[in-house]
């Protein structure tokens, strides 16, 4: 039986990239989508919007209309964090499993989401990055974090990305904190004196420095740089287009349909 999928944020970069991959997968069926309620594309055929051919499925103005019209098994979520959390709550109350690829969720959001998932007796998934390469980059960084006391994260995205740091960078710092096992990274013998406020980046509770770059021409890139006496270790991942996310998206949709409880990260499926 095919898995019925609806997309939240259909006209965004990830929504537009995901739709053709879902349509091409024989195990999946794209049954609905929505974006901004006042957008000109509301009411148009999803296929005409992103595929160049009709699918017979219209873009809905909002989540409620989408769920009523399409009855999906999984909602693939690519809007903004506050909306994504509310969408997840509504979906779970209606028996729909959310798969969240939106950046910007914080620890309190995960706690709320986990409680909603348990209450509904369903499954949900949050994936900070759908790229297999990016997941491996974070895992390698976690391993290195056990052996280095100094580390900084530099994440780079295009100018349309709103949240900073990225979800991938925040998830990387979470992995590094796990590896530290109570240690604090980047102990300093001198006090920083910033001539420009914030030029040394943000600092996590575990002491990891994070820097966010937003420039035209960038897609999604991250360096995790470790330092020790006489050496540097740099672990880098580059995404040059959205194709690198599609394998992880399809894998996650299929897994979300069957899982129980809240799962965070694509690594649980690898």
C-alpha cells in the first residue's frame, strides 16, 4: 500500500525539490500540499507548480484544508519553526505523522513535540539535515570531540535563510556536547576583547563557538574545526544542490509511517 504524503511549504526550495522525488517513487503518493494562504499559487495544480504537468491535486490554502482534502499518512514539513510545531500538534491530533525538516527548533520544542507524540500514540521525526554526507560529517565530529578540547563550527548558507545558526549547526553542537561528557570546550587563558560585538560567534553551554555566514552563491556548507597543540582537524560538508537531500527525504517518509515515538536525526535510519 502506498504512503500518502502532503507537503507543507510546497513553494519553498525544499518543497519544490521533494515533490518530483515523491511522485517518482512507486511506494509514495503526493496527495496534498499548502504554502502561504494568500499566495497566487493557491488553488493551482501541484504538478503544474513544480513538475510541469498536472497531477489532479490542488494546492490548499492552509493545513486544515489540506488535511481535509487529502487525508495524508505523513506531513512533510518545510515551513518555519513556530508554524511547524503547531502543524505537528494538529497533525498528531488527526492521526497524521509529521516529518519535520524545518530549522530553528529548540530544546523546549522537542519536549513539547515528544509529549504530543506519546499522547497520540503515533510516530514523528525531526531531521536537521536529510543529506547522508552531512549526517556522517556530524558523526565524525562527535567522534573527534572525544579527543579534542577546542572546536569551532562555521556554517554557511545563502541570504534567504532566516534562522542562525542553522539546524545542522545546532545539531552538531548537540553531538559535540554528548562527546564532551561534561567537559567544556575551548578553555581560554585570556579574556576575549571584541572590537565588534559578536565577532567571536555564539557560544553553547558546552563552550562550542558557532559562526554563521550568509552570502549569495552559497547553498549549505559547514566546517567543524578542531585544534590541538601543533595540529588542526577540519571536517567539512558541502551541499551544491538539493539533490543530495532526496534520498534521505524518501527514506525518512517511509520510516515515519511505521515508527512509534519521536525520532531525531537521519542517523537512526542508517
